[in-house]
C-alpha cells in the first residue's frame, strides 16, 4: 500500500529556514519521480520541485529556484525539501507526491508552512 507522510512544517520568520520530510512506504522513492507541491489559501495547487528517477535530475518552479532544494535518502525511503530564505508568500500547505505506476498519483496529507513575523 502506497503511503506518504509529510512532516516538518511550522511557523517561521521571513528569511528563516525549514526542512520538510516525506516518509514513503509501499514503494521505493528511488524508483519513481517524487515531487513537492503547495497550495495557498484561495489558490490552485502548484508544483514547486521534482526529482526524477533514475538519474536524480531536479526541476524547480521559478518562485523557489535558488532557495529550495529537493533531495532523497534512499536508505530512509524519504524525500526532503530544504527551504531557505523563506518569504511570506511561501505560506501554504505543502504536499508530497509520487507519480506511481500507470501515471497514478498518490498524495500525503500535507503539512502547513507559515512564514510570518
């Protein structure tokens, strides 16, 4: 059974950092493209970072390029999102996603990130 569980969200001041984690079970994160999305109030869910498999190529949305880094730890079967230089406009619920077999998407429950002074 495919399952994704995010953690690491919270309240942080502008300019601060957070690291989100996505613990996966039921499959290997090394074998599939893994992504982070976010959804702010009143806005559509947007793709912000993806790491491909094989090879580990990474893509980022323009809004987070240079500030966020996606990575994975195959031994822990976990994907991370390191977020630096956070801005108030980064406030959103952040979701982990896997594009599983036959294009089927699985999502975690989301973790809230709030950037505010």
